[in-house]
C-alpha cells in the first residue's frame, strides 16, 4: 500500500524537480541575454519643445510625445495612491513580480471561467514599455519577469515609480500623468481633485478604451473602480469616496488648446527653433517669446469680437449642415455626441445640434450633453431662417448644425462661424518686441498666418509714407493742394485713362497737407505723389521696410495699390512712433535647453541708436503730429473719443471697392496693426471702411493694453518752428510746424499761403511759379 502511495508522490516531486531544473537552465541561459538597463538607470525621456510667453505662460507644445517630467517626491501622495490602487497595490512589498497577485488573479480567472484579471506589476510594465514587444507569449512573459527582477535589483522603488509616472502612455499623445493632467483637465497635478486623479489612474490599463474624451461612459466606470479600490485600501475615507463619485468632471475636449490663445505665435516659434536645432522635438527645449499674457488676451478677444460684430452686420447665412436624426428618439442618445464629433468647437461659438425649432423657441444639443434653449432676443439674428419659407438647405429645423453663444448676461443666442478673416499684431516700437499677435480668426480652422503671410493692398494706410517722402522733398504740413477731380491720361498711367475719386465722392477745394491726410483725401495724395515723383516715393518707402517690387512707381502708390503684410506695416509705423528709427519686429526672445541654459537669443536694435535712423527726427515728429490729428478729428476720430488720450496716432486704410480694411496706429510705447478681409479677396460690403471694420479691433486692444500706461508725448526735436498764416479754404488763421532751415517752395498750384511762409523765413517774395512736382530751393 505504501508503495502505491510513494510512487505518485515521487513522480510529482520528480516532475517538479525537472521543471525547476529546466527553469534554472532557462534562467541561466536567459539572464545574460537580458538587455542593459542603461535606458532606465540613465533615464532621459523624450521631452517636447515648449513655447512660453515672456511672463511664463505655456502657449504651445510640439513633439510626438507630450510629456512633463516630474520628480517622484513632487508627486502628490494621493496621486501615487490612486496609481497603486489601480495598477499595483503591493508595489512597495513585492520584488518585481507579485506572487500573491498572480495567485489571486489565477484564482479569480479560474472561478470566473475565463481570463478576467492580469497580474502585471508596475515594474513589469516598465520592463515591457522599454524593452519588450506587446506580443502575448510565454517567452515574453518570462523575459518580462526576469527584467522586473533585474530592474528591482538596480533601481529603488521610488526610481521605478518615477519612471513609470513620467513614461506611461495615457492617450491623446500624453506620456506621463503630469502631461495627462494638463491635456485632459488643463491643470497641474497638484490642482487635481481625487475624482480627477482616479480618472487618470485608470488610463494605463487601456488608454483608448478608457479615454474620457472618446469614451466618457467607459472612462467613468473605470474611474469608479479606481475609487472603490482606493476606498478598500483606506487611501480615502467614506466621505471622500462619496464626494468623488458625485463630482462632475470637466474634461477638456480641445486637447491641443491652451489657456492662452496664441497658436500662430507658437507655430512661428516652432519653425524658428526647429530650423536652429534639429532635435528640438525631443531635447526638451524651451522657447521664450516676447508676448505678454494680458496683451495677447486683449488682442485675441478684440479680434474675435471685431470679426463677429462684422459678421452679424451682414446677416445670418443659415445652418452649417444637417445630421440624420431619424434613429434618434431621446435627447440623451449617445449618438448625438457622435454627430457633432467632427464639428470644430470654440468657447465663444459652440457647435449645436437642433432638437426642435420654431419661430418662438429653439432647443439644441451641445457637445458633452448639455441641452440649451434659445428664445426671444436670442433668436432675432436667425429669425429669417426659422420661417418655413426659408431655403430648405439653410432653414433651422431638427437635425440642423448651428452655432450658439452666450451674451454678457449668460443668455444663449444663435451665432455663426464667420467667413471673413482678420489679423492683429502689436509691438513695442522702441525695440521691436512683439507683445501680441493673432494671425487669424481661428488657428484650428485656418492655420494661415495673416500677419506674416497675407500680402494685401494697404489702401490709404500707405499715405503717411508718401507724405513723409514729401516732407523730405521740402513740402510742409502747410503746403496747399486742390481737392478737386482729376483725370489721368493713359500715357501717364502706362495702361489706360484713370479718373480716381475721393472715398465719399466729395471735393472741398484747396487744403493743406495736414487737412488732406486727416480727411484721407485721395485727390490731394495723387497730386502730391505726382509732384514728388512716384519713383522717388517708391524708393523712399523702402526705408520703412516695404518691398519696392510689390509697390510699383505709379500714381496709384499714393492710394495703396501695392502689396504689404501687417508685419511690414508694424515695422513701418514704428518708425513714426519711435522718432525715426527702423526697428525689426521679433517674436522669440530666447531658446533654452532642458536645463535652462540659454542656447540662443534674438539680437535686436533699440530706438536711439543712430545707425538705425531712416528718417529725420523732425520728419518723424511732424508726421506723428499729423497722424495724431487723424485720430482726434479725422477718419479715426472714434479712437480719440473712446480712449480719451492725447498721445494716440494712426491712419485708417480702405482699399478700392471695400476689399481690405486697415487701421494702423500707435502710442509711443505700443504700435498696433489691425486688418480685415476675405482670404479670396472680395467686397466687405458698403461702408465697411478701415474706420468701421478694423478700427474697433485696435480700440478694444488699446483700451486694455494702455490701461495703466501714462499719457506721453515725444519731445520736439531741434530744428522745428511754428509758423502762422491763413487757411486757403476759409481764410481763418492757422499755424503749423516746419523745418527751421531753408524751405524749398513746393509747387502748390498757386498757393499764396506758401509765399507767406517763405517771406516769414527769408524776407523775400518767391520767384516765378514752378511747375507741379518741382521744388525751388531758397537760401535762408
């Protein structure tokens, strides 16, 4: 009997010894073949390129792996506990392989009738993530276990957890929990609630399945499991548990968005960094831009509001599209979310799916599940499209995809995505540092940077540079030209006869150049450029940074028929603002390595450096004086009325047939350029001048940017005197500023007033009249 008992036991023991022997041989053979752990012991994660404002706000991040490295001692204890509860509760007890966990998982799988639980430890996940493939074979599991033992013998538990915390993939290109916190919740890990920590801790198991953006319901179930495990392990108490279960999570749907909207600047900085450093996407470089958050926010909001206001002036165009709602029977149907998944979202123009619509009330579904009701004044804008007689492809009905926004009181209203584009850029004219830049209405919808890439006709915003050229030719603000109709022959234009007109079709007779610029009189500007010679004007404007080949030497140059970019206008108007110096705008201040060491800095000039002077200080001062009149009593008078400052100057610009609208203006510490137009040039609409379409963007920006900036006026340079005389139109006494030295007598078409000025300086009467376009020098 004993023999029959010993035989099976011996067989079992023999089999076990044989298995152990085989395992030992396998270990002896496999251990030397295990990979080096240098990637872990000298852990250097791929760190993305990050772009910041000058005052420390993140505006862009570029790289395949979005990661923010955090030392384990800086990780909140609750965040660690959430991870351990979800992935490896015995992490600090086991040697890399959790035998207790394996037995527990095996028993659970046995009684459940199939594989339900795994037993990978955090150390095993690190081994798999760095050194092994994702294939599910016995050999790979053996290597995984062996590597886990080797890792545990080489690194401390905290080192292993630190690597895991920063390396694990969590969906949406987020590597590590710190990056995931910003991507999913827009928060630093120290700002996360228990509920948010549990949501993130549940992601490693299946980042796509439990993604709170793509699968909010599955993500919620996984979060609830993690919270339950945290409660069972006494990481949280009953009150914390219940509070976390009930907490509504505000998951960010705009994954690539940042708190500060500066996407065009971030892209400009990316291009600069990558061109200088080919490994920029993985080396953890930091780009510090010249932007400041308050000014960038003011620019973004001002441009958005200006574009939306313009768009609303031109009526509602109807639904963006229609979704098939035949299978939708409930307002909480998950399919509603899918129907809006491909529609661009924006905080001030939310996409919505119409559930029901009538002339009195509209109900719509918003991404995330909120259902809003629009009624009363909120329907007024779209009222024509709520009528049954509206075009079928535009009418608002069930299934229509629309936009909604909230007014200042929080009431919902119908809105629409604008078709028009706009750009705004502002810089310090003293050194060229760009303080704000918005390259278009929405970067996600249109990545074209209208500040640097859009070549548009400048219209009347080019006139100040022609007037500045005239000052160099001997003309003064007192020079008189007739504001009368003008006909240019085909011989002079080089193509066909031209009969230009003033914007308003009105003509006021003889007037000084100061008055003509203030009122933006086309007829005077054409006569002026004819007098100084278009070729001279073309050459002169290159001093300000304009391209000669894009601004041909024709009379139309005076009306801005060439091409410029807002970036060029920024540099050009800075010359008037800073006293005559050519300053190159720049957007990147510094590029730092991963340790904060400066790798590169942008050299920049400074106003006051006489090597940078491009126009006479007197010219700049007089032009500034004339441009101030534009703001206080001319085509941009609204700016003076709203901002109530005496140190503002600028010029409106409207191109032929209202295609482009500009306002270019400044204060001695800040120059700003606003533009509006369509990407495929077409009419903005009757009356959509620079003063109506672009100026409000500039005003709203300056209202915020100059809030605490004291008013200041540039000092008058030496060599300028004030003279008096009579207005040629009214006969009233007027005075203005002119150069002190000898004044050439410009052809002012019989101006008796200029004779008075000449006699004031020389005591002589002028010689015989000169032809228009000539200047007769007179000795002092």
